[in-house]
C-alpha cells in the first residue's frame, strides 16, 4: 500500500509544480479557458486558480480511492501508476491548449 501512496504523493507534487509554473506563465490572465473547441475557441472559462488546480484536485479524488481499494497487489500498483501518468499528461495537454487558445 505504501508504494501506491508514494506514487500518488509524487504525482500530486508534480501536478502542483506544473500548476505553479503555469501560474507564472498566465500571470496577466484572470480567467483561463477550461474547454477548448476544435477550432481553438474557448467554450467556457474559470478563474485562474480554479483552472490550474482542477486537474490536481480531480486526480487526488480518483487516485486515493483507487489505491485504497486495490492496495499494493500486482493489479493495484499498475492502475495507480497508469492513472498517475495519465493525469500528468492530461494536465500538460490542457495547459498547452490554454496557452494556444490565449495565444501566449
């Protein structure tokens, strides 16, 4: 069980660091696009703090119960690692799409 929680802690720390760096990049922007249409226009926006903390908070709500339910069995460690990498990738992609939509 400790391995799963170590992975989760590292993932949340990495997501937090990514959000802090993105916050510096988006310093002059009050609201960030949360949904980007196929043509690049934002569907709806959120305040910058909420927009950058959405994925880290969502990942905690998904990863912690997953680790608690599956434990450190062979099956339990793989889903936690897979979900952790998926959340990091999604967060990076979302920030890239935000920057592209804002033309930064």
